[in-house]
């Protein structure tokens, strides 16, 4: 077992977390999130063509009066991703764009992926994404409340909220795209971070029963140390898998795996430095769990 | 926790073998096997088109409310209720009447109500009226009236969409209702959905109407196919409903592609009568409010066979024939979401997905071996078993594997070892205080059990919510993640525990290193 003194760093960590949390909220509110077509509506075209430049694609599309057009390289040489912001439903837009590109570029154009999301659907997708994340937080709150005491439940939710916000904050800072797979990543982060927190909480509860003389900070410190090896090993294996997706899984999974990598790092940090020390503020002691036991066994 | 009865061991390994064997079914190519189960590839992996269509019933409501005008007036006249200010609006009728009480009784009667039928299964009338002021009222469709219009339009649209897509001949299309207004269409293997979109984008309402000499009341001014302005009578002689067949054909005289059609008995009679009475006049063939052609009636056509020419290409003639055969859509369909993946991108995605799965898997296995030696071997055996079972369950369920789904499998590989790590770390702790190795292992498993369960249930909750709210590829991720958790619990708690017990019981109380 390791014997690091985590509790001495709790204060700094808390300040650090609070600052990061608020910077993230400020970023999300003022800089905003870079929504992809899933949530903003519009058209996305991935194409492959030899010996052309992004600028020549831009030139072709500039003459079409499409509104905001974004062209960038996508992975391999010759692969491009075009995003067109478009209002309303126009069933003829995609064939027109495809025809113009095929005709004007001096190369065989292979349209590998075409996606178009109308404004109504994108609004619904965003809404269901927000509902899904909120619902998962609520479900976790409820589960922990049933399995532990309310203090633990609040503590774990604050830690989760911290993880989700900071992950989104980093996405905002780097202007990375938020699409459906990022929502999936955020939900998985919620599950993973909770998983990590539960392991430490389980140990804290066990140690509260064993060592009545220690205060909650000491108990938290002890429990974190006892579970540290597991926390690190699991993070490492999960990160190994995620880096494998990030590097080898192709362009489409890159955003997803990046969000997950961030989430695993932040989630591991928060289990140790947010979820555990926060219990101090709820005045958790061995009496907290004794009361609970009385309730169950009358 | 380390004692297994023989029957338990048998059940564990039988269950494992049974489920794991299914994963190998995916390797067979022959379709005529005894058990023909396979994991389906999602559209993002095999390529294809996903379309979400939405019906717009506003026009239908407008038409239907207009059809209520004559019956309403008739009802009022027959029952001597005076009315004035009768106005037809977009989705309602407004009028002033002198005897509201009498009207109310008639309007809301349940028997033989021709104006406002009572819908039994909703226990509601089709129409409702609201008082605007003292004797002015507004008649509109009730909530259930609208629902009935919408539902029948949707059902009918799905049927027509199915006919049109079947007629084009794509392989294994999926056509499903989504919510109250939408139709989901999945077309695996389709590279370019533009033709299908064009075919679904037309309502294909076909009318035959006479061309009028003057622009008197009751005509529409339409532009003919060669730019001529024509006054077309509003009276519809015959509509596409009377068509029983339509085929593309080549006209012999000038090799021009045309569409020849066959009418049903009623249509043939009507058509015969009109063409007999109007020889020398022009007959306009109007499709979705546009003139296809307006030929002269040279002689009566009584055979019930006709031909539409309109300077088509052969493809256009084929498509028009297809549209006419399949019937008209009740309302226009709008594509509100479209996702098309080309087959080569799908292949690339499978390749990169599998590569990252293999690499991730090997990295995790090496790490566990390095960290736990012999017990790492056990964890790795459990991991391989886990992977086989996960694929086996996906095969049994014939689940759809998507690219995010592959990511879910890789993630499961990374997180699955957690259960064994939790247990091994706990055993390490127990070994410090417990003298008997067997006891240490035993209480390690017992104590870690709750934690392992708690930790996995949280991820399972996230997966379930994702499954409920996610769409398409993301749902595939939720499926693999969720099933992965269950197979993880099984392999860690039964398989790995049994293997551990074999090792521990064999080395007895000698030194053990974990």
C-alpha cells in the first residue's frame, strides 16, 4: 500500500478544481461550444480526391451562396471534410454541391460520407442529448443515495458535474466539435468517473466503521491510498485501450476517444481530489454510517 | 468463495462455451447453416443510406376542412339555421349562425352525423367548434380529428414509400414509423440516395384535366412543357387512383420514351366518355401541379389504355411509371435527416476499428501480465473469454455493430480488467493480515464483491440511458458497452474465480506472489 499524504493537498486541489470549474463555465457560456451538424443542422460531406487543395474546394463552393462553409483536411492526404451551414430544408442542395464539385475539380471525386441534418431534427437531438446527460446524473444520484448515505450521493454528483463541465470546457477552449458521439463519450465518462468514485467511497465507508478515532480527512487519505493501486491500474488499462482508438481508430472516432481520454484523466483526478475530500464539508463521520445502519436494521 | 461444486463448474463452463461458440458463427460465409445468426453491420460500417422523412399534413388539413364546407352548409339549410359570413380559412371554417343551441345538438350528435363523425376508438368527434363571440363560431378539427388525419396519412405514406423503394430494387431496405410524423428508411449498400430521394420527394398526384379556351372562373393558369400559358379547367376528369399499371415504353414513330398506362374499369369508362365528348380539344396531364404534356384528343380512347409523352429521357419515363404504379403520396415528404456512408469508408472504418481493437487488446494483456504475472494470466484468460462471450451475445441478439460499437468493445477490454484488479488488490491487502492464503483469497473475493457490483452498475446505468436516448451508431455503442459489463461480471466472478481457486488450492500454503 502506498502512503502518500493526499489530505495535505486537498485544499490546493479544491481551489484548483473550483477555478477550473468556473473557467469552464465561463468558456461554455461566453465562447460557447462548437456544435457539429448533429446539433446545429447543416450538411457535412467527406470526400477523397487526388491532387487537390482545400482552397480549390472553397473556391467552388464560394460561388454557390451557401452561407457559412468550412473546408478542412481530414486525416489522410486527399481527404477533406466540408461543412455547410444551411437553413431550412432544401432537398436539392446536396446533389447540387456534389455536381458542382465533380464538375469543377480536375480529379475523380469520391464522396465517402454525406450527412444532412435539418433544423428541427438537430434541435431535437440536442434536447435529447441534454436530457440523457441530466438523466444519467440523476440516476447516479439516486443509485448512490440508495447504496450509500446522502452525503456521498451529493459528493459524487458534484464530482461528476465537475468532470462533465471541465471536459466540455476543454472542448470549448480548443473549439473541438460537439456531436452525437461526444454525448456518448460524456455519458461514458459519467459512468467511469462514478465507477472510480464508488470504489473509493466503498472503502471510506468500510474504514469509517473500522477506525472511529480517525477524522474524515484521515479516513479519506487512508482509503485513497488503499485503493490507489487499483485506481491507477484501471486508468492505465482504460487509457491503453483509448489511446489505441485515438491513434488507430480513424478520424471519425478521434473526437470521441479524445473526450474519453480527458474524461478518464479528469474522472480519476476528481475521485481522489474532489469526491473524497468533499465529504469533509458534510461532516461525515462514523456516526453517519451508524445512523444509516440503525435505519436499515430497526 | 473458492469452493466450487462440480455442478457449478459444469454450469459455468457450459454457459461460457455455449455463448462463446456463437461468436464463431460470424466467420462462416455460407448462409445455409443450421443456425444462421450473425452480427449485423451498421450502415456506417457496410455503407448505405439512412433517411428520415417527415410528412406535412397541413395541406391535407386544408383539403379536408374544405371538404366540410358543402356538408356543413347543407346541414344548416336542412335544419333552417340561418347563417352568414361563411369563411374558409386555412385550418378552420368561421361563420355566424342565429341558433347556436340547435346547431350544437346537431353538430355533436353521435348517430348518422355526416358533418362531424364520431370516432369510436378515441371517444371523440372529428370536429369541434369554438365560440368567437355571441353568434360567431369557428369550426376546426379536434385533437383526435387531426390525429386521425395524420395517422392515416402516415400509414398510407409508409405503404407508398415501401412500394416505391421495393420497385427500385435495393437490397433489404428497412422502412419504419418513427414517432407521429416520421418515417425512417435505411438502405444498406446504397451509394447515392439521390434517385430514391427524388422518387420519395414527389407526391405524384396525377390528374387529367381539359384545357379551356378562356380564363373564366374555374380554371388555373399553368405553364405547359414547352412554355405555353394554358388555362386548365379545375375539374378533374380522372386522377392517378384509376391507374392500375404504368410502364415505360418507346414510341415507335420517333423513338421517344413514353409512359403507357392502363386504367381500371371505372377509369376507362370516364376516360372514354370525356374523350368522346371532347374530340379536338386538348387534354392536360398534370403531375403535382405541373403540366407534363397537353396533347390533342384526336379520337375517343375507350380501350382504357393511354400513353403519356413529354420529352422524357428513358430514366425519367421509368421513374414516372414507377411513381404512377406505386400511387400518390397523401402529403409531400421532406427529408429531415440524411446520412450516407460510401462502401469504401465503411471498409476503412472496419479496418481501423479492428486494428485498434487488436492493438488495445494486446497492450492491456501485456500490461496485466507485467503487473500480475500468473494472476495476470488468469485475468487475461478471463478477458479473452469476455470478448468471446460479448461477441457471442451480440450474435445471439443479432445486434447491429457500428463504429462506435467497436469503440465500445475496445473500451470494455480496457475497463473489464477492473473487476479482476479490484479483486487482486483486495487479496493483496488480505494477504498482509491473513496467515492462510486460502482464507486471504476467500475474503478478498467476498469483500470485493459489493464494490465490483457497485462500480459496474454505475456504468450499466449510463449505458442504459444512452441506449434509450441515443440514435443510430451511438445506440450501437450503448449495446456493446452494456452487454460488455454483464459479460465482464460473469467472467470475473465465475471464470476467473474458478481459475484462481485452481491455482490457489494447488499451491496450498507455499509462498504466493500476486
